[in-house]
């Protein structure tokens, strides 16, 4: 864990496109690859079932394509990251090299997990996402810029507004996305709160 | 002007407002399991911190446990390693651990209520999306990721934005053969799998009022499948009766006093809501999913929808679903041949679920060629079911009777689909690959419907049995 505060204002890099709505976290990282007590090595299994047949032969998938190697801006459609709360999903993406995700919409727990690990997940309008997907596929070497300060996305397709929940955006911009230190700073208030809750009996031991 | 339970609980637990506009929210109860916690504990140790409130933290093991035998060491070395990590962490930090063999182990969302830990008016977090289950008691309960597990371990708090509250009113009696599972599948079908994003769902109305706690848990369990991180039912006599006498529930005078406080936390009659929807329970029949998300469902007597019936945005997913499932628009779901029948998971593995399934199975046999298993949600449920002789009913019919765990709900253990097997399942997710085979197929339905499918070898209408 870094004690340095990293402000995340802008991400720039090449794009990679994964099309489709409702891509759940089981698909981003199938459960059988979570059998570990660390996140190390998860990048190898990102989209595992979509990328490889059961006998191991590669299938057509953007994460297998040479032209997307080194990409850092993932572009997706609606409700990306629905389902399981597994942080393994954004961890696998980030360890693969993804530094920002642009999509039409995200599931809530997934978006929260992204923020907590400093991975901006920003939304853009359907038409803008479609245009971005097209230019990235056409010219994967062209740069994509996600500018959180300006609330703007820039690519060969032009410039488009992006949004994200105000609180999460604030956390990235002011460097409080790794929330533990911020939360712990209110230690006295936490203890007062714990003491003042009217919970009956407070979990009597058996 | 009154207030909703959600807002009362949120305000009560707010420690302070953060500069980002988020709330620093105190977490009254933290539940921990072996899959999403080891990295959280590691981060805690790396930061040289301890667990701030071990007395508010409880652990169990569920996802990776084999259900054929709980004997140690677990045959799978990685699973054993995960279990040992949790045992070490629990011991080191003084966290009560419902370990296998303790008599109290089980799926985290089953044992919280069973132990009386889950109580009205609380905030509850767990590194698991189905934490919404605990909302059945009038708690505000939600899933978090592993970094947030670390945050709760270290600070007993989370930084969160307050969601809006939608009252989902379902009124009317349920027809014969219609269960809580059908109600929640129907709600998701109507409101969409993304409809609840940004909302807490308050499930209200005469249908939920009439439900048992176990049924309410089934409903709240799947709030997240409708996109709502939180789902809850206001506490009432049914809630209090369930909690009375539970090991970790308040006892004696504490309990009587608790009832007063719990009642005061329920939504007021004039509480404002950000949104309201009304659903007529009479419209709900036994419901079965046919696709690759829990919103893709039909009544068991309906035919599968034509692609033209889907809004533009949903058509591609529907096409993908038909491709994966090997089903076609216009097909009847009734009569679809199944390979596996799974009764279990935090949605439907409680005693009442097993009783209903046993009622269907009694005196019948699992169809030839069908692999059928019943996996109780906890060691306690297994014991109670055996006292009633339910295991004999299932075994006599050809079901396997297993040890408690998540089992084939997500297949992080030896229970898995093979190849493109089609499974009638009482669990909560029909995502591609969810049950352990990338080409496996899942039809979600109530436990009674799974039992009916098991004996017929095909999707059946439980009302016809
Ligand atoms: S039973 Fe299934 S949904 Fe429930 S906690 Fe276990 S894996 Fe998750």
C-alpha cells in the first residue's frame, strides 16, 4: 500500500474495445481463478473463458489481438461489471495494463471497486462510446485521453463529455481514493459513533 | 414528514461528511469469508494496522469448501491454503470464526441471520454482492470489494455516496406453486437488471408482509441481480419472532427493549421515496430464466420472446443468450431437458426451501440421467433437515445429500457443470461459466421447480404435480 497520495486527473493511452452489454464480473475473471490468497498473476486470466477454448486454443477476443497490446484505456458498453463484488475483476484488468475504463454505464459495486484501486471508470453517451469504439478499432495506435479535471474524453473521434459519480470523481482528483487513511483520520468520531449506537446487547457472546 | 428506514439507518451511522460529498459510514457488522478477505488482511498487515472492532467482525468459510466431505486437510491444496489463511487471520485478530466442523459453518448470508447477528437498524457489509440478503431484517446491508474489506477491518467505516430509495410495492396473495424466488425474478424482469443501479430497494406491500423471514431473504438476496446494491424489508413481528432466542441476538430484557428500537427504525407511513413502483402479485407465476442474466426470464407456461420484442439496447444480449443456451425464440421453456438439478445457495438453501423441495420429491424418483444434489446452506440447516428426515426423502429419490457450502452456485469447489450441461438451479446467477463450465447452462427457478425438473428430467410446472 502506498502512503503517497496520488491524484488521478488524467489518463492517456491507446484504447482496447470490448463490445457488449451486461458483461459480468464472472466473465471478466471466472471464479475458478480466484482460488488464491493474493491478486498476483490475475492478469493472465482476464476474460479467460472468452479468450481461450477449453483445450487452451485462443479464441477471437480483443485481449488476444496484437494490435491492442499495450493498450490502457478499455472501452465498453452498458452495465459493465454487473454481478459479483469480486475486486479480482478490476484488479485483473489493472494488472493487465488498463488504467481507465470508458463505458456507457457500470454496475455499482464494480465502479466502487475501481475507484478504491485508483482505476477511473467514466461514462459517456452511447453515441460517443460508439464513435470511440470505431476509431479505436480502426486505428488502435491513436491516443485516447480521459481528462477527469475537464470532464472530457479526447480521441480521433473528437472530444466528448464524460461523467462519473461526484464523490468518486472527487476521491480520484484529491487523491483520497485509497480511503483507509482518510477514514482513520476520524478515529475519535468513529469511537464516539461506535459507543453511541443503540444496538441492543451488542452481540452478546454465547 | 416521516422518513424511510434506509435514510434513518444511514443518518444514524454517518460519522461525518467527507470533502468529496460522500458519507463516512460506520459499519455495525462486518462479515468475512475466505475468498475476498485474505488480500484485505494482507493489506492491513502491510499498513501495520489491526482490526479496529473484532467484536463486530465474524467469519465463515463457504465458497471453496467441498460438499462431499468436510474432512481436513481439504483435498484441493489451494482451497486448504485459503481456509488456513482465514483461520490464521481470525485467530490473530480475535475474530469469531464459524469454521467447518464447528456445527455453525455455512454460507455467510445464511449464518448471519441464523446466528442472530443480522438485526434491524444495522449497517452490514461483507465482501460479497449478496450481502443484500441481510436487508430482509430491515438492515442496510451491501456488498463491497476487497480494498473496502480492508477499510472496514481497519476503520469500521466506508466512504460511500448515499443512494436514492425506491419503494417496490408488491401486493396480493401468491398463487399455489409461486414462491419468493418467483416474485424476485419477476421484479427483476419488470425493472431490469440495471434498473436498481443507484437505488436501495425497499420491498413493501402485502406480499412481503405475508412472507416468512426465509422468503424475505430470498427476495433481498437477489436485489443485487436487479442492480440494487441494497434491498430491504421493514422489520415486523415476523422479524422479531425469528430473532428471539438466536445465539447472538439480545436476550431477556435487552430483547424486549430492542423491539421498541427496531420498530422505531421502520419506514414511517408518510416517508418520502425517490421512486415507487407497484406490481400485482396475481400476475406472478412460477418463473424460469432462459438466458445469461437473471432478467431474462419467462413464466413457465410462456414461450421464449422473439428478438423483435426486445428494445434495441437488449437485442444483442438476447441473441448472445439464445446462442449460448441453445434455445430459440418461440420455444417453450416447459419441457426443456435438463442434465443437472441443484438445490442450494444463499438464495434458496434454507430449511423451508428444503421442505418445499422434499414435498415435491417425496415418493418420486430423479429421472434417469439427471445428476441431482441438495446442498444445505449451513451445518445447522443440515442437522435440522436430518432431524425431520428430509435427507431420507431426497436420498430415496436419488438426490445426493451434501455438506454445507456454496457448492454449484459458483463452482469454486469440486461441484461443477461439465461441458454444456443444462442445470435447473435454485441459485441466483445464470451468467456464462458461472457454474464452473464455460459452456455450461443455467436455468434459475424456485427449489420446488428444481425438484419438479429433477423428477421429470425436464422443466416442469410445479403446479401440475
Ligand atoms: S451461495 Fe453463491 S451467491 Fe451465495 S455467497 Fe455462495 S457463491 Fe455467492
